[in-house]
């Protein structure tokens, strides 16, 4: 498809991880972008030149393109001179597992008088069939002449800017060739293929891709549990499997399971979509159940090793769901900390970027420390939750000296550290799907 350069004026609804990155990248491509959000503090920070979220490269890109970026709380102002409206709001899960589309519909309702728009594009992750409902709503509001398209995002937190500017593919679902071409031209200058299809298929691509990646993670963790039972080492197993060109090595790292805003939400939403369609998605149900068990298995293994956790101090090293982000959504650390507290343990924690909601359980009862050493001080054991690079450069022999045991237990929930090195440093090392490296004698 031709993607010849054409500068557009784009209104982006949502200044979160998806909207702010999309807006910044569109500005980088030369478009004029107005970003609208309903959170006053977020807009205040952006207007002051600050970035309300952490994403590598995002701050520099926003600063570099500040002349092409505007921020507002007003929906009418956002679309006043826009050619295209991009919907990038979140779609959190409801108690039933369905996606909550209230924010999407709020934006759609705010566009009913914007008859000058060329197109409305949804980048938010929505259930299959949402596009048809949006198309009907726009037509009912007298906007039948406004094109509609789905342009799902495939960016990973911690590398979202890179993923947007150098994607594996750009997926466009559109109700007309004109709409598809318009969205394609917005991405002029970005390498990679454009996959154009009907709207329902584009909506399914996003959910199916995340579900498949989640499946690889849960499958790997199931094999890891079998490795623990048989004495095999999951790191050797997955390294060999990953060299098979049919499978590849990606998303085959055993650990505490997936978290964040995408995989948990999207897998549950796809399962709910299947159930609502009369189809029991049993494989996906198992994937979700395996993932929910992983953080609890870590606590249980620690309990088995220590005998009991009551009155013990456990250090959590890492809180965010992955390194390179400040995002705490669906982070395994939250379940682990909650379970440790329920067992009567004292929890200390360290993370360089995490921003838990103030006053929320379990973080209102955990003791956050500014350094790894301070988090480990007085601890009987530690759980490596997030594979921050700082943990590979830690002087673990020195760190052991401040802990409350001659041979403290370290549960490496991401298989991030070298077992031989940790054993030599004086630790009893537990990994995921790896043999246990116990101390054979007390070391001072």
C-alpha cells in the first residue's frame, strides 16, 4: 500500500501508555497532534514539560516535537481542527471479564458534532464486534461520511517508542479503502508491512496475538514445574527448544508469570468473548489459571524451604510487572506481598521505578527501601520478582552479611541470576524449573 507523506492534524484521546506514545510518535512523523485526557494532573504535567509515565525515549521525543504537540482536558478543543480522531483510552476488565468500553463510548459521544473529521480510529484494545457498533453509532449521529478504522497497538511497555517506530507490522482494519489509505499515510516513514483487513479481523488480531504470547508463557511455566519434579533444568530445555525455527525463543522464560495492562486483561476478555459466543475456550482458561498460580507457588516454595513464614522478614526485589517501566498493574509482586503478609511475614521491598497507589494493600503494609542492601537488611529470605539489571551487578556476598541468616534463601522468580555464583556467595538458591542449590555447610 502507498504511504506517501501527508501531514494531518490528529486528536489523540488518552494520555496513558498507548495514547501518549502514539501522539509523540505521530508528532515525530511530522503531524500536528492534540492529546486530550480527563486527568487534570496528567495534562498539567505535560503542559509543564514533564512526563507523567516512564517510558524510555518518550520524554526526549515529546520535547523534540513540542511545537507540534498540544495538551488539553477539553474534548471539543481537541477535535476543533482535527482531521483524524484516535481513541487510545483504556478498556479495563469488568467483574465478568468483559472489557469495560465506557471510556471508548464517552469519546464517541463527544465526537457526534465533529462532522468535519475525516476518520475515527480506535487503537484501544476492544472486543471483536466493537467496530461495527461504533460505525453504527457514528452513522446514527449523522457522521456516516466519517470513515472508521481499527489500528490496534502492538507496543510493549519499556520499548513502546521503539515498537511504534519500528513495528513488525502495521495492522489496519477499515470500512473502506479510503479509510485504510488515510491511516496508512499517517505512518509514512515507518518501515514494515501494512496488513489491511476488515475491522473485525483487525480487532481479533490484537487479542489473539496477546493470548498466544500468554499461552507460551504459561506453557513454559508448566514445563518448569515438571522440571522441578524430575530434576531437569528449564533453562537448558527452553534454550534448545528456542533454536527450533518453528517455535523461536521469545516468551519462553520461566518465572512468576505475566502481568501488566495487556496480557491479563486481553486473555480474560477473549475468554469472555468466547463464552458470550457460546464457545468454552478451555485452552485459554488453563493459560489464565496457570498464570494466576505462579506467584502463589513462589510463596509456597519459600514456605517449604523455611518451614514457616510467620515472624519472618522477606525482601521483595522488584515490584513492577517487568523492568523498564513503572507500571504496577497486575504485577505478581502484589499477590506475593499479599500472601506473605497473610502468612504473618514482614515484607520489605525495593524497586527503582515502581509507583504503587498510595495507601493500597499490600503496599500500605510493606516497607519500601531505597536500596537493595537496605531491603535485604535483617531479611530471612528474598524473592527476586522483577529482573532489573541492578540485581546482576549487586555484590551478593556483601549483601548476605546484612541478612538474618548465615545461608539465606533467595528465590529467583525470573531465573535472572547465576545459581553457581549465588551458591558461592553463600545463598540457598531456588529458581523456577531449576535444581535447588543448597548450602552444604554454614558459611560466615
